[in-house]
């Protein structure tokens, strides 16, 4: 028995109230105190030691202080308990009930997983007689197990509950913040941020609200996220200095997030040796450059020994990269990987590389092809601590895109799939758009053909060596964290799908609702739940219906990307065109007559996408230019589909708004009001989309709506 201080924590531990409980500056999101009621009313024993075990104790103690339960940490006397959270290798306790529970959990583990290890983050939840037991190999597993108990509410104490084993499918579940340290003249404090300022930075300095960062870490850990990059991938002067002179600012964040099992990563500029180190070159083959990265990285690990690694956007949209020195992206990525390798760090190297100075007259260049053309030939050349981070689609986080063919083209490379939780192209957190179903489709997609390995398998990798799942964060210093209170669900869902990509998106949404709007604190909980499902479940498809049709993408207002502007990008340099003329619309990406992009897929999908006859309707205009009279698999013509979906989409939004109004008085009035305001804007904006799109295509095609509705 080691020298545990056996303390009755209920009496002796001082527990600060978490931010968000009484603090009107911030909404508690999916961790309101009420969500801890079932746990907090129990007698809980925590056994084990470590920083994250202390976090578990802290969480349990807060809950028990509020709801009348009790907490013990490794007591050396007999206590009667309802819940035991224990590390597997913790010493025996002189407590027969607890020891019986531990051996019951070990036996359950043999049953469900042949006694397998639980790993760095996994846990087993089992009933043992009158007790619930959470067993973990490592402190992080205990923390995830605790949040699982919270999620289950009273269900965690159901005597009939069978044992459950939980291990994350993906090792790294990461958020990228596109937060600027200094306010950018065009992009502001947070690039593509729709939730106010940054949690981390304000006007060139750290924001200094460490309590809020800690609260954020709590929320992320409860959703399953375990890594975060704290500055924008577009790295300006102030941001570059985080790597050297301002490393202390990063250290401070890392220290606050560590107790929640979240490792900090940093976006760096490829030109750092020049910008920060005063060298004349950043050439990966230059010995001085290599030495500079090695020394700089060593200093980072001296301050932050669990530092995650670097994130790099190179040779993309004006960011510097290896092309300047005639080197390729494997050379560039390996340079940083070499510096990180001694400490176990990784480089997330983004595959978002394309020509953003395209001439719209040039039909031979296809932005969708770019990532594959640049990266597929480099397969096998990256060091093992390089993770190639690939946007889920070949263009840019559109509402509907095919899955990027790069994800199936690089079997000898660690791949991370990048999603966008911030709703740059999906309503900017003014519109309800629950993205879970979109991400599930991506993760379940089988790029080698039905029944084969999936995108989730690619991110998992052979023997768990894949690059994981990454998403651009949607959070800021807003009262609700995410601007639109219902957009919290997207962040929660991202974390949960990164933990287990097989989860059903609607079931995850249900979990989020139970936590965020606890039934015990909600008048008419079933009505609230049903109404939220009616509003949110299909909201991504609703958004798709009133915006760009059939996978063609964009048609957004240039620059801010909000609201319709059908030809806004049609004659620009960005490579995102729809090619509508009087006869038809869409981009021919076939091998036979188009850009050849369809040929970047493995044979099954290359064939399906090649022909308009086999291409799925929702992607038809991504792959083909077809006449307005082309008949879809649905039986409708393209033009009639455009009219029908746009009328329907707006009606659906109007129904969402009416449904929301039925919740007035049943939920927190500040949440009610914020969502109500945003639904007004969604109705306005969706109407604008409908009218501009329908009018545009009516004028181009001259074909009237078969149902005679008003088109302007
Ligand atoms: O979607 C585009 C955005 C840019 C962003 C870029 C990227 C950070 O419009 O604002 O830059 O993608 O992913 O790097």
C-alpha cells in the first residue's frame, strides 16, 4: 500500500465553482451542473493517483457537494459506495466491497475483451453487485469514464446494465483554432470565426482568462477531444513568435489544458528560420535550417514536455513553403518531423495546396485535382511522425462534396481527415445546420467500393497508426461559446465521432440534448427533445436544399462567404466555378471529356462518377455539366429539382422557426431568444438564396417552374 492520504474530500477539499455555473458570461453548454445530478447524489470512491485522477476527484467532488453525495480518495477503511472509479494497477484497498468490485470488473473485461488492455484512454464500465465500477489502465481513461457516467445519468447505476468497453477508435482527436493573436485587418481576431473573439488571444496579447480556457478544456474532454492547436494556420508576424519569444503564452495554455488530457499544438510558418531566426533561407536541405529547427524545437520541449507538435499550411494561399527552394512537400514536412522526432511530436502537414491565381478562362486547371496531383506521388516519402492532414472534400468544406480521393491514394502515409466545425460554408452559425449526418457519411464512405475499408479506417490506420480526425473549431468568447447555441451540438458531435466514428449522428445529438437540456430541469422534456430533433436532425439537408444545388458548390458572396451570389466567384482566380449557361450547368470532371478528376478515385468510384447515368444525384453537378432538362435518378429534371428544393428548403426553415416558438417559456430564456433571433435571420437569408438561385436559373434556362410558383 502506498502512502495515499486517505481523505474524506467532501469535508476537506476546497472546490472552486466551475466557471459557467453562476457566471453569466458563459453558458455551461453540455456540462450544466444538473447533468451531474445522478452522479452527485451518489457515494463515490476514486482510487489511483495522477494529475488526471485529481481532475476526476475535482469533478466528482463538485458534483457531490452540490447534490449531497460523498467522495473518498483511496480510503484505508471500509466505506459503502455506489460508484468506484479505479486505476487497474492501483494498490489493493483494505475494503472488501471495493476489492470485490475490482475483481468483478476484471472478470467482465475478460468476458467482453479477453482481458485486453484498456490503453492510454480506454475504460471499462461494469456493474458489480450493488456497485458501478469504472476501470482504466491510465488516468485519462478514468476521466473519460467519468464523463461517460455523466452522459448515462441514472442509467450508469442501472443494475441490469451489461459491461461496456470503450476505447477511442482514433488516437488523436484534434481541434484547430484559426485564432489570430493580433487582429487581422480582414479576417479579424478569428479567421472564419462566428462566435465573437478568441478564447486565447485578444488584440495581440493573451486574453488572460485562464478560468475560461480551463472550462473549455473540460467541455472538450467531455466530448472526447484530446489535442488542440491554438493559432491560425495562416501565420502572421505576431503568431510566428509563439514558437520562440512568446512561447510562454503557449506554455500557459498547455498548463491549463493538461489536467483535461488535452495536448497543445502550434501552427508555425515554414519561413520561421528566416522570420524568427535571421537566417537567409528556410531551405529544408540547408544544414543551418535543420539546426535551427532542432534547437528551437528542443526549447519548446524544455518548456512543454508533452507538446503535441506543429501544424503547417505551406505553399497555400500565400503561405511560404518548400516550393520556394525547389523542394517538394515531403522534403518540407520531413524537415520539421526530424526536429520533433526525439520528443515524440508530430507534424500535421496540410494537403490544402492549389493554385489560387487561376485564370477562369483556363478550363484545363481543376482545383479539385490539386491535392491529389501534389501529394499522391509523395506516398511513402514522409517520415513516420508526419500526418498528412486532408480536407474531407477535394475543394473546400462545401455543404456537399465527394470525399477527397487523396484519402484513398496514400496507403504508406499517415492520414488525418480534416472537417470544418466552424460553419464557414454552412450558415456561419446564424443558420441551424447540424453537421453530424454529413460527417457520418464521410466517415462511413468506402472509397474502394461498398463493403470495403472506410474513411474512418483510413484515419484509424493499420494498428491504430493513422492520423486521426481534425476539425476547425467553431468556438469563441461568445456567451454561448458558438454564437448559435445549437451549434454547440456540432462541436460535441465532432468529439464523439472522433472517439467512435460508428456512432449514429442522431443518437449523439440525443446525448447532447440530454446533457444540455437536462430532463430533470426542463418543463416538458419530451416535447423539448422531440422539437429539437425535428429542428436539427435534417437541418444539413435543409441547408443544402436552399443553397448551391446538386454538389456544384460555392455561389456564396465572395470574401465573407455568407449568403448567395451565384456568379460571385465565376470570373475570379479561386478556381470555384459552376459554368452555368443557357443550356446547362455543372463542371465536367469526367475522364472522357472533362478535367479527369473522376479518374483520381479507385476503380469502383471512378466508374460511378464518370457517367451522369451512374453518378449520385447529389453530386451530379460536381462531376458533370448537364442540360437543365437532364433527368435525375429521382425522376425530376435538373431545373425542376432546383426550383423544388429551393421552395422546399425555405418552407422547412419557416417550419423550424414555428417549432422553436413552441419552446418559448420551456427553456432558458437567453437560449430561446438567441436562437429565435438567428432563426429570423435564417428565414431571411434562405429566402434570399431561394429567390436568387431560382431567378438566376429561370433567366438562364427560360424554363418555367412546372408548378407555376412565383419566380422573379
Ligand atoms: O476555407 C478556406 C478559408 C480560409 C482558410 C483556408 C484554409 C485559414 O476561406 O479562410 O484559411 O480555407 O483552410 O487554409
